[in-house]
């Protein structure tokens, strides 16, 4: 029996003592060679920048974004070139002179084109520039949102790995305990109730292991199907080890400076700003359009079978009605609405960033507390096992302490991942990592 007791104690030490069962080398998918000091502390948790960029560019999401960018570029060129087109007119007629009893063929050919007047050409050029800028920012925003989504999928997979590792290790220990109790039961050292309790615990943990395995498979499928070609990590980051993990990364910058940097670089907000400026220019253009564009042309006519030829210049100016003025005033109101929406978005996005910053600070403290609790609980679990082997305490107490140690370790690792994910999202929104803007 002592052989099984020693085996069980060793198993407990491997799992409960300071986060064992960790890999000794990081996987290639988690390795990054160099990085700025401000982000180096979170890179061990992330895939390489090159693999992320490749996964994003080959995704259908970015293919669609690239098509939208091309459409925006074409629209910008169309605005710059204008909608005016040459119009070719030709007429053919027969003139009949009743008195002379003769008929004569006559014809006329003209070419005409509207001319952008009243300074509209420069406004159209500015509109084209803003339209192109909007298309470029929209593409960068799609890349950024894709990176945020990939990061969420990535950390969901890491959490599933932690849960599955915890469930598997707990299962192995429960199986060892169940085998130990069966031997003790045969030798009459424990009651049938204790043996059944160990068996029930094994069945419970077996169910939890199945759920964890399903969640890991689901997370892996979601990530690989969404971003094909991205290599999944096979090992949990070494930084999660309780016995060797460095202090959790912190934010050294002030909230005010980070918030302002976030608002300056936020793609969604910059798109709104550009769109507001574009609508303002469209309103200016509509105000100029209250005076319609003139149409200028030249013509040549042949009358009386060529006996007379006529050539000249044509000029026509539409007489505008109230519709043009109403349209211009509507666009002015739209421009003011867009400016107000920008201010509202600045408030909302600023509040969102502050919320992320506050969550990070508090969850970082919670992660430190959970880490300390996991370490203490691991020691307590190890002592309870030793006491049980010496005949002190009951099996139910040992199982309860082991379960608490397992849950505390798992909660500590999950909270650490949440803290790192929050920091990674903050750094991503500040364009300090995965900055793929073109």
C-alpha cells in the first residue's frame, strides 16, 4: 500500500505544488524574437506578428475589406473627374420650297458639355480626397477589428487549454486516489463509504474532463476555421507557471495620456471624423449647386442643300428652383449631425477605454491575490495528503482540499489570462502591437 501512497503523493506534488505539468520550452507559435519594451512582457502569450498578419490577409473578412477599399478608390476618382459628359447632337431635315417646287436636304451637328463653374472643381477634389481617406481608414479598421477578433479567439483557446490541462491532471489524481482506496478497502483500512466517495469523485471529474476536452476542440475549430493557416500552440505559456511566472505586466502610462492616444488612433472615430468632413464638403458643394452649371457647345449647320452654312456657339444655363436650396440646407443639417455624432462617439469610446483600463487594474490585483491563494492552497493540499497517509483526517477532507486547490489554481491561471488579454487589447488599440495600417 505504501507504494500507492507514495505514488499519490508524488502526483499531488506534480499538480498542486505551484502549477506543475508545464512545458519546458515555448512552442514556435508563441515565440517572438524582438519587441518594444512596453509590449515584450505580453508577447510570450501571443502568436507571432507575421503569422497574425498572414492569417488576417488571407481571411475572407479582409478580402471583402479590400474589395470595399477598391470600390471607395473608384468612387473617389469618379468624384474628382466629375459627372459632366460631352453630348453629340445631329439633325437631318428636308426643306420644301412650294413656290419653286424644290426640295433641299439640310443638317446640323453640335457638340456640347456642361462646365463646372463657381469653384466647384476644387470642392470636388477635396471630396475625392476625403472619400479616398475614408476608404483607406475603413480598410485599416477592418484589419484592426480582425486582429481584435483573432486575439479574442486566441485567448479563448488558451483558457480552454488551461481548463483541459487542469481537468486532465485532476482526473489523473482522482484515478490514483480511487485505485488507492480500492486497495485500502480490500485491506480493511477504510470503509465502503470512503471507497464509494472516491469513485464518485472520479466520475464527477471524468465528466468535467469531457466537457473541458469538448471546449478545447470547439475553441480550436473556431480559431482555425476563422483564420486558416494560423498555428495553434501545443503548450501553455511558461509565464503561467506559479513557481516561475514573472510579475504580471502593468501599465506605467497615465490614464489621461493613454486615453487621448487611443482617441487619436481609433479607426472608428477617425472614420466618423472623415465622414463628417466629407458631408460638410458635400453641403458646400450643394450650396454652390444652387447656381447650376452652364452648358457650352459649338454647332455647324448646312441649309438649303449647302447654299447656306451656319456655325456658332451655344450656351445654356438651367434656371434653378427651390429644390436645390432645400437639398443644400438638408446637407448642412446632416453635416452638423455628423459632427455631433463624432463628439458622442468620443465620449463613448473614451468611457470604454477607461473601463478597460480600470478593469485591468482591478483584475491585476485579483490575479495577484488568486495566485497567492493558489500557492497556499497547494501547500495545504500537499500537507493534507501526507496527514491522510499517516492516518490523520478523513478521505472526504482530503478530496475537498484537493478540489479547492485545483479550482484555485485554475482560477488563478484564468484570471492571469484575462489580465494579459485586457492588456493586449489595450496595446492593440494603441497600435503598439500588430500595427498593420498601410
